[in-house]
């Protein structure tokens, strides 16, 4: 499995895999086993994630952060999505993926000012446009390269397909 979502958001499909199987999550930023064991994680710094998330929320956006096996969300999403946690509980906001939903031109401009991040804009039929933010140079292709090293399966023996901007690499 190679997905832009967090392991906690992939729960309905993960049971079909062997507990020791290795997957790519968070747009390439987290390599983990089905059983939840994280093998590699390339996190955005805590202060940066918190700064971007709160600034975007002030502009009317919502956000999701995968942190230590749980998904933390902006204030407005806590009451809407069962199983998600209030990000205000966090002291460490580091995450391999920051997802900003309900984006506007102001949000795009704000996020575009930051260095050291990779930003992918996608379009959801349900939530409209959203941004996936990872560490610069981290994407599903680099995640698959690490996956290949961990599993010992060469990339020329791997097939991939996708349905969005975060699948292009």
C-alpha cells in the first residue's frame, strides 16, 4: 500500500495485509508495517507544522496531522470526524504530513512563503481543493525507494498507479 493518508486512516484496508508487510504512508514520509511499527519517518519540524496549521486555520482552512499513530485535527473537525483528536492537545506537532483542507488563494500564498517543504495541491470531490505538505524532496516515489530498500524488492519489480497529483513522481 502506498498512500497519501496516515496509517490510522487506512485501517479498513490494512487487515488484508500480513502484519509484517511494509507500506508507504503520508505521501512518502512514513514507511511502516501493517502492525504499526514505524521503520522510517521524515518529519516536518514541530514548530513549522504548528505555525502553518494555525495560520491556515485563521484563514478559514482546516488541517490534519498524523502524529504517533493518531490523527489530530483542527478545532472545527474534532466534532465532525469521530476517532480524530484535537490538535490543541499536542505539545509536539512534528509530522511527516500536514494536510490543509478548504484552501483559498490566501492559504496558497501563505504556504508558498515557506522554505524546505514540498506542497501538492489536490482536488477532492467531497472537500474541494486541499494541500499535502511534506519535507522538501519527500513524495511517494522517494517513499517507494526506501520501501524497496527495506523489503529488498527492486523497483523494476514494482508496479504503481495513482489518481491524483501526489502520485505523479
